[in-house]
C-alpha cells in the first residue's frame, strides 16, 4: 500500500506531542495540576486542570505555595510514542508513516532527552518494518513476513489473516461484520488449516446471534407497547419531536434492510425494533448453524500445501506436465482461481 501524505498528516494531528502541567502543592495540602500562564514576584496566574475536560484560570500567591514539581515534558512525551513498538499485526504503510512522523517530531523537540536513544530504536524498528511492508511484505503473528515468503504461502497466510480479523470482530461485539467475513472465509478457505480452528468460534457467534434475535422477537410486542406508552406520557411538544425522530429512525432502518436484501446480503443488519431483520437473522442463522456443523473440519485435502506445490513448480521452472498436475491438485483442493490463475498464466508457455 502506498503512502498517502494527506492521510498521514491528518492522522498525525491525533498523535501530537501532549501538553503537560506542573504540580503546585499549597500550604493547606491542596495539589494543583496547572500550567503557568504568567507570574510576577508575588503570584502565579495558572490554568488549572479541574477535570480531564474542564480547565479553570486561577491566581495563586507564591507565599501559599510549598512546592512546585516541574513536569518532565520529554518523559511524558516519550510515553506517547513508547507504545508504538512492538507494532501490531497488519499495519499499513500509512499507519507506519503516522508513527514515524510522531517519533521524528519527538526527536526534534527533545534531542537531548534521556529517552532520545530509546526513541531512535523505535524509529529504526518502524523504518525497517515499513520497508518490507512497502514492497509487499506483511507483519503477522508478531513477525515480518517478506514478500517472497508471503507469495509462497499466500493461501494459508490469507486464511490466517482473515481468521484473525473474524475473531477480532466477534470479540469486539461486531457480530454481523464477523459473520459476513466468515461467509467469505467459508467460501474461500474451506481446505485451509485455519478452517478447523475457526469453526467452533464461528458456530458460537452464529448461535449467539440467533439467540439474541429470537429474544428480541419474543419481546418485540411488549417493547413496542412500552415505547408507545412512553410517548403518551410526554407533553405534546416533546411527544411530537420524539415521535418524529422514531419514525425517521425506523424509516432509515427499513431502507437499509431493503438495500441489503436487494444486494443479496445473507447476514442483514438487525435492529431490536425491526421484525423482518430479526426473523431473517433467526431463520438464516439456524440454517447456517446446521450447515456449518455438518462440515468436516478434518482436512481431506490441504489447500495450503496444494498452492505451495503449484507455486514452487512454477517458480522452479518445472515442465508443463508437472505444472498441469499441480494445477489439478490445487483445483481439487478448492484453491480459488485468484491464487492459481496468475501462476498458470506465468507458466502457460512451458514445454
């Protein structure tokens, strides 16, 4: 993925080096986290941090101050970049660019900091990794996989990457997105090593989604009645505004449902007050759960192995007969044509 300067610049705004305050201890024991706006011989004019989001301007006599603890700006600023490494899996060039710019900014702001050496180590790590990613490599499983290694194992690695994405979505509560991703996974990676590992997780996601939809259906009438009762209790003006907002929301949900159905989306977005979407989720979920449960997760054929053998045959200059046999094995192993077709094309003139 190529760098997008505008993207990197905009994201860098969220990684700006933080602003910090000093701590003032007063005679009565009060501690003030504050930024000095100005001072004279007798007092400080302070911007006091009351809460995380509320600040107040305050004048404090120096005679009332027992101690001032000056904030180490470089130490606090380093905390913002120290978490960049180790980098997470599947970072893009744009994401690396944002972090590299933030570390550069720290080093320019605090070149003499005791943390400068550590910052340079972070910078070197980021630059080394982005060089690999920039030419087609990927970070996965905590390691940088070179372009060559990725290409030789693309089928299994893509399966593992999608498996990780599905698990993350499901764990974060993005159930419908996870189930849609699993539909793609189930279509393309049935003969991967990841399939057997992911299936129990996917089955649990489906079961949970079905149960939730059925629970919403069972309580729908009561909840609709309760919503109407709540509207009736409001004063006229509030009732009109709220009723209009509910109708607008319901219309948007219905429009989205129709759009997804027209697009033949099997896992539609559900809504607690939308009966059709809940019925669809319950019905399709039960059918899908039965189907997935019946799929054998023990590999009869290994798609990853079949792909690697085809890749190796083509890259090693094997003859047409050897490549034809490898292509047949890949097709038997249900390796999608997007993996095999480029290799077939590369070897089409072999004798």
